[in-house]
C-alpha cells in the first residue's frame, strides 16, 4: 500500500532527503573551487587551501546523525513586533546551515537567533511560535515526529516523549552532543555573551560539560572572526576525558578548537616525580606566586658604578644615581621582568642621547639603538638586571633551603618550607624529578618574566579539582578574553579541591564572573541520584541536591557478593542491555578484576578507549571516572573506593563521582560493609 502524498512523515522525509542533497551540493561547490588565479603567493595559497579543507570537513554529512531535529512554525508575518518568521513559513532547526541552489535556507543553524525559540518557547511564553515539531530518528532516518501547539490555549502542556527518549538513548562510543535536547536554563548559559565569564556549578547529569562545549560552538558562530584571531581552548582533567568529548564540536561543524589538560599548558619541564599531598598543597597555594616573585626580583641589584659610553672621540658618562633612578622607575612600573630588562638598555641609551643633545648634537633613533648595544651598556644591564631562566629559578628555590627561607619569610611557615624543600637537590633542570605542581611553578615564573599569550575564550571543565596556582595558570591564558568554568564542588577529589567558586574565580582573575547553578538532572536516573545524594551532607552540605527529571527511574540494585566472580556476573547482566557498561573500582582492585574478566572471557577496554558494538565494557579505576558516563555501571566495593584516598572526605567525594556515572542503571556490589554514610 502506497504512502499518501499528504502524509506528514512522508513530507518530512522528503525534506530530509532534499536537505541532504543540498548539503552534498554545497560540499561539491567548495571542492570544485579553483584558487589558482586568486592567490598572490604560495603563503596565501596555503592559507586559503587550509580554509577550504576545513570548510569541506565542516560540510560533511554524518549518515547516522540527524541533519535537522526540529521545526518551528511562526504565527505572524515579517514586520510584526513579535516574530522574525512569516505566516505559513517554517524553519527546520539543525546542526548546521543548509541552503538550496537559490540560496534559500533548508536547515537553520541551531545557533541562529531564529532558532532560539526552539529551546526557550513554552505555553507560558510561546515567543510567537504556533507549532514546535520534534523528530525521532533511527540511524539518521526520520521515524517519528511530535508536535506542540504552543499558541493553542486548548492544548495542555505535556512532557515530550521524543525528548525523553533522546536523553535516555543508549550510548556507545564518545560523548554525544545535546543540541536536540538543550533545556531553557542550559540555553541561557550557552547563548550568554562573549565578553563575560560564566561559572557553571552543576551536579552529576546536569549537562554542564555539554553546555560548556555548546557554548564554545555558539560563540564561534556569533563571534567567528574575532575568535579566529584570538583562539579558543577547551581544558579537561586528563587525556581520557578529552578523548571522550573530542567528537562533540566536530559534530556541530566546529573543527578549530584546541583541547588540552593543565599539564599540557605548563609543559616547560618533563614531569618525572610526584609530591606528597602536604607538599602538593603548599606548592599549589597562591602564596607561592609571592614567593616566586620575590625570588625573581632579588636578582635585580642597584648600580654602584657609572656607565661610560665611548663614541668616537667623545665619552658619555651616566652616573650611578641616575642609573638607580632608571632601575627604580622600571620596578615601580610593575611590568614583566623580561620586558623591563629589554627596556633598561634603551633607557640608559636615552640618558646618553639627552647629554648628546645638550652638547649640540642631533642624534636619531639609530644612534640610540647603537648606544643600547654598546658593550658598556650591555655589561651594566647584565650586572644590574641579569637574565633569569624560570626553571632554574624554581630549581634553586626548591633545592636551596636558605634561598627559599629568604623569600618565603612571612609568607610560608617553617613546616611549609620543609614540606616543599627537596631533601636531595637536583644538579640540573634536566635531571630534576619535577612534579606536576613544580611544572605549574615554572609556568608562573615564566609568566613573571614574559607575558603568556592570551586566548579569546577558554573552557575549563572539572575545575573543582584545580589548585589556586593551576587556576592562575589557566587565568593567564585568558587575561584579555573570557572563560566558561564548569565544575561541581561535591566532586572535588584533590587535597587542594576548590572550597568556593568565588575564591576560585579570584585566582582565575575573573572576580566579576556570573555563577549559574544547574540542578535539573537529565542523565542520572532518579533512584541512582537519590542514593548518591545521601553523601552530600558529608561532602558538600551547602549544595542543592540534583533532582532527576527522568521519567524512567532506571535500574538500581545494591548486591552483596562473595568475590570477583560475582562482580563479573553483574557485568554480564549489564551487558545484556543495549549500550555501554562501566565497571568502576578502587584503583588497587583493578588488577584483580582485570584478571577475573580475562579468565571469564569478557573483553574490556580502558578509560578513553572507544567502545564498539563488540566491546562495550570499560574497566575504570575510580581515580579516572570523573567526567565519564556509561549506560550501565557496576560499582565494586564502595568502601575500597573511600579507603583508597588520603582522607575520608576526599574518599566520599570519589565515591560520589563513581556512583553518578550511570545513565540507565547502577549495580553496587560489595563484600565488605558499605560506608556508614550510605546506610544511614
């Protein structure tokens, strides 16, 4: 039986097919461009070729990804005060703009102003939308649609079943975008302006990471030229996390955003060692910036001898007191150490030129540059304001107890100085066993000497685990730009974890940032988040618990087991469901569980490795679980997760993270008693 011509689903499928054809034509037009006659030289040709290549990649049609996911029909014609749309005209909302051969839009980019009502319109505020249609897809093909008549008072508001299905859809592989499911409170953050910094406090499953990534995509759409010049960067906690999120922006057509960890940013030295928690806390304290600054500027000494410049038969003398005035003026200006050192010979040369002019000569800039390069001037600069290598400065500070004491006096107490002092001093920068915290100190010293390049926008995810000195390292990457800070104070699992966002933003250099809180849970099922929230009074008593908006309560079970074989059995049960499964365990228990899985013939992956239909189980050390998510989670021995951390509070926070990685179901297995905080 043939499908009726006026069947709505058939018409929508036809529009999808036509849109795909139009996108293909757009791509072919770019591929066919001949740039041989428009480039003046090989440099221009290379730049233009790269831009064309990026455009071709951005126009790729992902067969399993819907080209559009919604439709808006407006009420009023153009020129009305309420709407951009026209009566009878409709806009299909998708991941990227698609137009036909005449240039008329077939799909509107979700970031365009006309698309905003798709996310914001409601029965209370229809925003002049007559109809909002959502589409259901199976492997890229439209299989269903759902209509909301927002301007019809007779139709009651209801929860979108397609929206719920998309939120709960099983996931295999890397993180997906949420462009089809962005909620009004999320959309407000996504579309906030480029000039302001936004801090998003969000519990598990509130979509804060996705909001941050979509905000980058939106800013690149709204401010493309500016950000193309200044650059954008996404900073994550580790490589596994970055691998997990790396496909979100390309799926939205954005290919130019760089991704890095904090360790990548401060990689001035090779990290070979680790710190005890006490030492790491002191090194991460913002007071270390004052210690470093004092140690650096201690190299500046006041001149005691004049500078005598010989030019031809004339000798020009700059007395010591005048040199001292120049040095003090540069110190008072509070410019970078290296910039001041570069300015000093020019200032001395200028003093010589003043004398030349008084004697009747007429020197120009070339003479001043020549004087600045004079051997006597260079010798004076070397003596007064010597060059300092940042890594060598930190090396001396950590190795030389007297040098440290001289510059930490009144800043660090004796115990703190002892904690960071190397008992066995390294002989050189290369042989030193630098820790991650040491590398941040070297970065701070580097910035004191030479200004760090600032980007246009930085997204900082899992920010709650950063030390004050790490915040400073990130902050100097966006001194002239803005930032999106994402995190959850309850998930801070380092000894130096963030105590408040106000304090963190001060270290970042963004005191005026707006703090937004997301409390609606879209990912974690009701029963799971309710169970995990038992820990909140013990780990973050001031935070609002996440409230799941999921209609499906999800699978949840606490199961007492006798050994690893029972844990493997729980994994088998989870793998019977569609989607991914994560087995999360205390780091110390991972080898035993890995052997049990291997003996049972169950293939598994490590964090950051992409799941496939054949291998859907990931064995995750609890220390690497943050930011990851799986359809089903088997959590092994909660008490072991807590005991694996240096203190109970950090252990409970680590457990909170592990409990909230599940999207559809959680099975908690334990042979040892559960922590009291979960059973109370």
